[in-house]
């Protein structure tokens, strides 16, 4: 939350009970923003987990060219959504 928003929240607190609704709205907005950020971070983590799996497989195979011989079935189901429709390109 930006400093000016925190200051506004504190000012509302100082004003007293007449600003309860406004404070609630501020808190709800901040909660919604945190949930949005968490969803975005979870999506990034899933991509990183996929790339970790891929590079572990490439290291074991000794080459990144393994994507040329992999089939969709070789990719764990939870990571298939990250494959491009036309190739196994994972860079």
C-alpha cells in the first residue's frame, strides 16, 4: 500500500467511528490487491516449476535438444499447459 494510502487510513482512524465504512473499504481493496498478487505469483511459480522439471530432464539427457524427441505424453500432465501448441519449445 502506498504511503499516502496508509496516511489516509491513519487519518480515518483518527477521525473516529464515522469513517469505519471507509476504513473497511480500504482494507477490502488492499485484500483484493494482495489476492491478485498472490494469484500472479502462483502462476509464475508454476511456470518456474515446469522449467525446473524441463532443465532437470535436459541435464539428465545431457542436451536441451531432448525437446525435439519428446512427446506431449513425456511431459507431466500438470506442465502440459505450458507447451506451445506447435512445438515443445520451453525457453
